[in-house]
């Protein structure tokens, strides 16, 4: 079946589907129970009065006499990170192409939309994380001459916050 793919900015109505894809990503990253954000919080955080994330989606639709259907098959979500050394940067939180749609250039289209956005907004860099065992993603990022920094250690504390 022939398909057409369209990259566009994410909309509030995409949030339920994006969260389904976030869960698919969590399953792939071997952390299926880590997604705890609610749809209401997710939507408000991206489309409320003070959005803190922005994104793009890839939609796919059937062509050439096939039943008409359009669905979000991939997404990329970013937020603005500030570096005291460099200024504003785009932080790519997540990018996912559904398993059945991989290998069709959709990741490249999303990544190029992010690069264009970063240029237009004057971000000094695009940064993200990738799991060290995710070889397909690492190969993909190498195509863009990404640098991989083994020097920094990821840190986080989760709520409820405690002091020992």
C-alpha cells in the first residue's frame, strides 16, 4: 500500500495519540511503567497559557483508492534549555517513529523539521540523550555528525524530594 507522509506542528488534539506513542517508546526503552504523566497535564504543558514543550508529528494517509485514514505515526517533542555558556538550545526530549513505519525516512523528515526550527529560533545547539544500547538511533544520529559525550553523567531526583 502506498502512503503519503506529512510533517506538521503538533496540535492539542494530537496529545492522546502522542501519549500512546510515548508509551510505545517507554516499552521499547524497557521502562513501561515509567510513564505517569496524565493527558490533562501533558496537554496543558504543551498548549496551555504557558507552554513548556513544542513538537512535530508525522501523519500518514493511504492513497490510490485505499480507504482514507490519517493517523499520527511519529512525533518529536522538544523544549528550550538554557546554557550559561551558549544561550538557548533546543532539547529534544523524545522522537519516535512507530515500529511499522520505520525505515521510510520519517525520522529524517522529523529531524530536519527540528533543525529548521532550531535555525529559525536562533538556538545555539540541539541536544538530546540516547541509550547506549540503541544502535539504530545512534547510527541515525551519526548521519548528522552528532557528537557523543561519555564524560557527563545523567542525574535526576524525583518527587517526593527528600534530603538525607
